[in-house]
C-alpha cells in the first residue's frame, strides 16, 4: 500500500507516524511557570541533535483546540527545562503525568513524583530518573498552525545528572542498568533489554 500524506487528515497522519517511527525515546520534561509552579509531562517526539553545541529537541504539538500545552507556555515564560529519561520503574508515573491538568497544577504533586533541585536551571528534576539533562532554551521553531501544529523546542544541555547505579564496572553507562523504555504506537511500549552489537565498517 502507499499512503498519500498530502491528503491525510493530521490525526491520521499522526497515527501512521506514531505507529511506524518506533521505538521512540521519551523526554519527561519538567518546567516552571512565571510564578514558580512546577509542571511535568512526557514527549516522545524527542531526540539528541548535536554535541557541538550539546543540543536536544522535543516537540509539544498544539492541543486539539489549537492552544499551546503547559510545557510550551512555561518555557516561553521561563526559558529553562529538564529532560528526565524514563526507566521501566518510572513508566506508570510517567504515563500518569500525561494527564491534562489545569494550568498551574503540578504533576509532581498530583502524582507524587519526588523532585530534586537542579544545579543550573530553575525547574526541578525527577529525583529517581536514571539520567536528567538540565537545559536552557536555544530556540522554538513553530511548524504549521492550529491543532497538532508543532512547537519544536531546542535545548542547550548545561549539565546532566547520571545515577551511579546505571554505570558498569568500566564507568560507562550499562544499557541494561539504564533500563529505559521506548514508545510504540497507541498505548504500547518496549524495554531496552534485548541487545545486539555490530562492528562499524572502517
Ligand atoms: C509516552 C508519551 C509520549 C507523548 N509524546 C508527546 C509528544 O511528543 N508531543 C506532544 O505534544 N504530546 C505528547 N504526549 C502527550 C502529552 O504528554 C500530554 O498532552 C500532556 O498533557 C502535556 O502536558 P502539558 O500540558 O503539561 O505540557 C505524550 C504522552 C505520552 C504518555
């Protein structure tokens, strides 16, 4: 079959993209509002971009009524955020935090997610996250208009917290100990437990 994306409705295009571009890592993003109230939400349109300068991106799309999600409103007010990575152990809390709470109500408090202070940015981080990247806003690129239009958020990584437990004897990250989850389509996820290595060509 061939899908004509120029004719698909945005929701259907999203369904095909989300169920085929998989597995996706999950950025569990903490932000604060102008008056200091915390927010926490997951985003799987997420990637590292470059290490020179150290940069990552994630994409909160507009809601169905075309308005910006709380994460975007907060970053526009306070241009700093933390991208927390999600281990299997944190999956249920991460999923709960995707609930659409009224602006200003904290998912940290509502879902009992322990927070820890950050070093270089105002939003707190998720204390139990295996890795947390503290970022300052580089830029927001707006793509499209209205419902599901993208706010591509580029973050400059200032520092990262890496839990000692995820390191192997060689001091490097052990993927099995990291135990991150990835998102598939719909409500499905994968664990990063089945691994294979490939020697890179010269
Ligand atoms: C695993 C997972 C991944 C998600 N990825 C995205 C995403 O990439 N972009 C997006 O706009 N919403 C995504 N969502 C939905 C948001 O988390 C949800 O709309 C949330 O309420 C936004 O919170 P906020 O309004 O506090 O920013 C995802 C939800 C889950 C559970």
